[in-house]
């Protein structure tokens, strides 16, 4: 819904700006918005947007609806999940790169747990 999108944009620190052609749009800040060190943003993003979470070796593949992968990637990057080295997001798919000593399976289970609000 529009309310959900507006709330998500506010949480990411997006601001409404006018472009050089006079049209309005949203822009993210130059610096990332600091997170509070909890998994709350990741829990919300995973619960709302993750349709599948699939481990493979030292990667986890997360599928989302079109346009939502970057929101989930940012939330996962800011979460306190042991073994997550970083994310790479496309439009509807993101890769979570995992420390090989931890393994994708373990991180996928933790992301599922966080997404379920546990």
C-alpha cells in the first residue's frame, strides 16, 4: 500500500527532491542511514518481501517481488547476522555472500528465523 511504501522510504532516509526537469522523485542520502544494531529492519523487510530464501554453498539467494531486492539487501547488510559478508541486489533477486566457514545453509536458516519475527 502507499502507506507501507511511504514508511519504508522514511526508514531508508529517502527524501523527496525536484530534478532538473522539474519532476519530483525520491533520492537516498549520500551516506547510509545508520541502523540501531537490531534486526528489526531485516525482520520487516524479509517478512514483507522475501518470497524464497535458498542456500547454495557460501551464498544465499533471496527472491522478492520486482523492485524489492535492494530494500531487502540493505536491511540484511545492516542486520547483525553472523557470517554475512555482504549482499548484491538486482531487481527481484539478491545474493547474500556468506563466510564459507559459516555456510549458506546456516545463514539461510537465520534469515528465515529473523523474517518470521523470532
